[in-house]
C-alpha cells in the first residue's frame, strides 16, 4: 500500500487505513435521539436521570452524578476535595493531559509520581514518597482499562487521610478484584467522549461510595444547586440561598439519550474488545520486539486501548503505516509540557515508557480480516 498520507485531513478520509480508534455509534442512537428531540425536553431531565439509573444498575455503582465531560468530572471532584492554590495533588504523568490540567484549573500543583513500567499505572511506592504537608489528594488512571493497584493506593490514602480520584476515563466496565471500577472508591470519574465504549459525543460521570461527597457533587455540577431539589417554590425555581459555588457541568438529555443507548448496547462492543485484546495477548506473548503490558491476574481489563512496548518505535511506526495500519503514541509524558513546570529527572520508568509505548489498533469496528492483518504484520516485524 503506497502513499499513505500523514495524519492530516487526507488521512482522516482514507478508508484503506486500519484505525487505532473508532467512534462506535449503536444503530438505534439516531432513533432514540430523535425521540428526545421530539419530546422538546432536551435540558437535564428524565433521560439524564435514566442514564444515572442505568449506569448504577449495570456497573453496581452506589452513587453517581452525570456531567458534561470526563474533564469536568475530574475538576468537580478536585473542587469538592477543596484543592486550591498552594495544594499539591500527586498524579500520574503518563496520561491524557486532562488528568493534570484539571488540577491546574483548580489552582493546585500536580506532583508527578513514577509509573510501573510494565502496567503503565502509577507506582504506589512512588506516590508514598511524594506525600508531604501540602498533599491534598492522589489521582490515578486505570491506563487502557487495566486497573491500578488499588489495595496499595487505598492503604496509602487511608494512612495519610488523602482522598483518591480514580480517573477511569479508560475503564468503564473494567474490574478490579471482581468489582466493577466505580463500585468502590472516593471519586471515580468516567468519560463518554467519542472514542470511549459509551460515546455521548461528550459526557462524563462521577461515582462515589461516599454519601457526603455525593450530595456535594450533585451541587457541584450545577451552580451549587441540586437540580432535583431546586423547585422549592412555585415562584422561584432556585432555592432561597446558594451556599456553595458550583460549575455549569450538568449533562443534558440529548447527551444522556446517547448514554442510555450506549449502556443498553454495552455488551456488544465490550465483548468484542475483550476478544480482540485476548487474541493480541496470546499472539504477541512470545514476541521479543513487541512487549504486551502486564495485566495483573486480579484485573478484568476492558481494552479501551492496547498499548505495547516496542523496540525501535519509529521504525515500527513506519513499518505499520506502510502496511496501512495506524499506530499512534497515545500520551506523552505530561511533564514535557511547559504548563506543568518542565521535565523532571526523577521518573526513570516514565522515561523508558515514554520512549517505547505505542498503541496497536483495538476497537469494536475491526473486522476479523483487519485483526488478521494487524497480527500478521506484527509477527512479520518480529522476524525482521
Ligand atoms: C485518562 C483520561 N482522563 C481524562 C480524559 C478527559 O475526558 P473528556 O474528554 O471526556 O473530558 C481523557 C480523555 O480521553 C482521558 O483519556
């Protein structure tokens, strides 16, 4: 396959390429959205409530608040914790920047812990070593839908009185020790942005096991007002007084309708992802040049993405692109960006991973033929 364009507009239109990501839209999404539009209630309403109920039931989540994005979910959680100027939040540098820009938005400082090279998740020991009097919270990311070592992180959190935010943008439907991500935890944030298993265009949610945090989060996503309680009088829909400052982060009913359809049809893309992920793990287990990341036995990953460590990444990327297979670096070490204060030199595992991790295509729109092509190309690369 010649003349594969670079990642420009042309490339976006080139249907010959096997993509790293896809946007999964269930077949009945259009009909469901049309119905919501016809109802004329498109603001936060009964569909948003239904979405929360469905999420709660499907993933055994005790308390859930829907919001406008995963970034909003992170920021609202940080706000509820009370993160502000002068506070430090220990976080992972190997993530999409939103995990850490949310800390900056709140006026806090991200303090980067190192990662575990094999899982790409934050290293609990490194987290412990960065705790000081200014530390206000810990953020971890279940990278690629492969859960962090939550036992160790929760123990650190308990011992130091620090809340943990689990950025679970990748992890809807994944499990840790038999529990869905979101069933337990202080603040567990989800994203329903376009490449996620549930795609609302944009959308988010926060799960919490704490009733107190739940009450605050409901208010945080709409100007400090609990929308379900707001009709205190016939005259004035707002309460007499508003005592906390909130955001405009509520989820509307159009978005929620897409979310409901996504939950109803969740098993189809989720099972497909699992099949592909398991096949890749089997096929690549003996490779030397490509190393699959480690999936601890206690974890049930959802394979939101499939990162691998690869020898000579540029060579590999060109080799795959030349065969019409998109491979991409998903996230760069966040400390490379000026906004986070500059490169650190105390993150050796991050340094290695930043130089050799790349995503192999994994999503529910891949055909068997596509997967065969990806597998064959990688096995062939192994022999070069
Ligand atoms: C790890 C991580 N956190 C947060 C986000 C932000 O989510 P959203 O795009 O819904 O704001 C993303 C987005 O992909 C992400 O990958």
